[in-house]
C-alpha cells in the first residue's frame, strides 16, 4: 500500500502545468481500436488508469508504443478475446471496451468494471443503448456477453445524461448501418474530445457538446493524430489548493470555460484570481473568505468531481456553507476524515453543512476514492503539522506527477510504500 506524507501550513508559490484529461484519456484509448490502421494520442497523462487500459490493449494483442505524453495504438494484429475480471476491475472506464469491441467485431465479452466506490454505478443505460442498436446482452456470473449479427442505427433516449453511456453508445454506433441519434446526451468537454478523435479517424458525428448527438455510420476508420484536452478536474483541484495556501500560484494549460462554475464560486467567496486565455493565477489567499452554497450537477453545472476538494476550501470560509450532492450517494466519504483534521461539518441526507473558519491540524486519514484523496491532499497542505494519507493508490489513478508538481511550488510531500 502507498501512503502520502505531507508537512502542511506552507505557502505555495510558482506554476503548475495541467496534464491531459483523465476522463477523456480513459475513453480515447479504447476508442482507438476502432481504427483499421494506427492512432496516435498525445498529451496522455502518466497515471495508473492509463497503464491499466494499455494492459487491456496488450491482452487484446494490440500493438502499443508509449513514450513521454503519447501513446501509439495499432490494432492490426488485434484479437477479440474475453477481458477477465483481473483487468476490468482495475478501473470503471474499462467498460468503454464494450462499446468499441461491439462496434468493431459485433461482440464483446468482459466482466463488470471496477473503479471508486462512490455509489451505485450501474451500466444499464449502456446496455439499453447497445440493445437499441440490435445487440443482445447476456449476464453470466458478472460476465457480460454483448453481441449482434448486425448493428443498425437507432434513436436512443438516455434517462440520465450519463457521460459513460453517451460515449459507449457513440463507440458502438460509429460503424453501425444508418443513423443513430442520442437524445439527452451528456455535454461534457471530454465527450467533445472523444467525438473529435473519432471524426479525425473518419467517423461522422455531429452535435457533441449538445443534448442531441447524431452518428452516421461508416464502414472504415483510418489513422489519425489526436491531442487530449487539459484535465479540468485536475485544474480545479490545483486552483482550490492555490486558494487555500497559495501566493502567485499559477495553474497553466487550462481551458477556463471548462471550469466556469468553479471559478464563479471562487470569485463569489472572494478568492483573488487572474484568469487568462489558458491559465488561472491565484494572486494570494484571502483570509476572509465568504461562505457559499453549491449543488453538484451535470456539466456545465458544478462538477461532482470537484465537490470534495471544494469542501476543504469551505472549512476556511466565515459562516455556514452547504454542499448538496446530486450525482453520487457516497460522495461524502471524505467528511469523517476532514473532521479528524479539525473541520466542523454535519451531514444530513445528501447535504453537508460546513461551519467555518476552522483550523486544521495534521492527522492520519484515508483516501477512500480518487477525489476524496484529492480533498485529503488539499486539506493536508493547509493543516498544521504532518498528515499521512493511506490508500494513496486512489489518488495516483487521476493525478499525474502529484508529488513533483506540488514539490515544485513549495510543498513538503512524499510518497512511501508500506
């Protein structure tokens, strides 16, 4: 098990460069097998989720060449084999291979995916979408067999604007016969990035980023070169860290429009920000932050993935703040550990009430999931004394070179194996 140790209460200053988006990368890598030639993806983050997906590619006999910030994927020697539980359980996004394999071979066999335990995360919408395209779905002891004689375009309405279902249906539909329309599609920037990648390979997808996506099926996809967008969640996390303990703390390689909801709340609280075309600079910490309320929502609303780190900032605001979580029912697992550090937080139903400001002091805490782990890092950087974060593997799934980036701006942080 890996742990992260942080000596907190240090002023952070300097520049952090944001890596490629995890939530785009984990869909782009499976999507690459749809080409009949070769795909090069650059600005790929070096995180454990990337490694886990490349392991699945190698299982499928796909040629993978990884170098600094890029992955070259050539599926010409690919074999459509079963993806066992030891591969699928490493990350939830392994389910994108379902849509990609179904689209390419008309058959996918894999076990139920893993990922963070932040609530019920069924894949019913994905499977209903596959069935609408003409596939049959069989579940045998947690193993899914999805197959079709032929995939045909269909009109598909998503009961929930699910990012995963939207992308997975796109992957299955790009080579289906005829036109597929996804209504109530998710609008996240990562979906636009995946659609652009597929279009660069010869797909015909329009409407990505809106609630209606149209896919006109094609027979073949060709080689392409594609760049992963900057990670808006990583960017938001570092901006929050800057607001907690930064001076002239610049977060670079950002698309500010992707985090408008966060930036608006930070301004409302009184955080001193300079926003450029591709950066956000926290000029200095404000000792008198104002309390505020947030409610998570699908994009472009306040991101559930930023709720946990943002809660840390609210512990330093004067007065009563409220955080209402509408996406995942288990997204408050960081709260007991914030209390261990000294926060004053109460939970009722899906709302956390934070009374501030409170002084945080180092303690031993747990990263229960990826973004809860990010919250622990943010809190530890502010807290007096030493904080030890266990289960740090969760954090490393989504934050590239965390130690190196924070050390460069003045943090005292180390990863250890125990």
